[in-house]
């Protein structure tokens, strides 16, 4: 696996790929998944995952790319995006739902303190 961050250079005070491996060990069923990390400007999302047949790509918004962004917040974001691999979007009554109830339940199980990280992102 390459350890290159695609897009902008990482300004984090920690190694994103070490953190990704830690997050992968927390989310069941993704440890062997090939995942790359990109830092790219995009719409209003702070992060998203593109799930391909061979590789998955987590894209982080440049606003997060700062040495003061807490490691715990980025770990949570990586876990959140990795959960999309095991609990994909569903269609309910013709509407695409990216975060079904089972997604939120697993996120809460894996990261019980998740409200703190959502609050940090909202405030900052």
C-alpha cells in the first residue's frame, strides 16, 4: 500500500495512514480493504468515500487539513467513512438513504463518544 496522500500535502500532526490502519481495525470487515486518502476541495462535505471494485478512496476536505485538527476527530471521520463499506446506502420509497438506521447504530457502537466529534466539526 502506498502512503502518499493525494491532492494537498498533509499538514496533520500525525500520520494519516497509521490512523487509517487503526480505524480499519475498529470497523468489522474492512481490515483487508485497500483504501487511499485524498485531500481535495469539493462541495460542502467535510469527507466522503468513493467505493470502487478494487480500491476505496476517502476524500477529506482541505478545511480539515490543519495541524490543530484533533487526531480523534480525524479517526472518527475515517471510521464513519469506513462504515459505508460494510453498510452501503439503501433505497427506501425511491429515495437514496446514505445513512440507514443500521449505519448510525454501528457508528454509535464503535464510537460511543461520537457526539463530541460531531460537535467539534459543527463548531469549527
